[in-house]
């Protein structure tokens, strides 16, 4: 079972993520912020409160994304310019 073992907010809805299977990369939460429930994540102060939640990631008001979704959409960091 894959699990997120580290998550670091970068900027503009991008997260640096490390998975238990050794993969690391960038996960963009923007595609998941289309509903009212997830829109709060678009506020930078709230976005930066991301934490490990079970095997995925989550925020204080209950928004969460599972490890399978993250693993599926993880992009190797070297393919993105994040500066």
C-alpha cells in the first residue's frame, strides 16, 4: 500500500510529495479545488496548513486527498520549473 510520507507546500497549489515506494515529485491540487468544499485550499495561508492524513494528505477543515490519487498524478520535480 502506497502512503505519502512527506508533504511540503511549495506555491500556487503545488506540493512536494514523497511516497513510501520511493517516488518523489510535485502534486498539483488545483484540479481538485473545483467544489466549494475544496476552494478554501486556494487561500495561501490555509493551503500551507497541509499535513499527512492517514496515508494521504489533509487540511484542518477535513479536506483530504488519498495516496492513490496523489501517486497517479505525481509529476517528477525535474519536469517542472517551480521557482
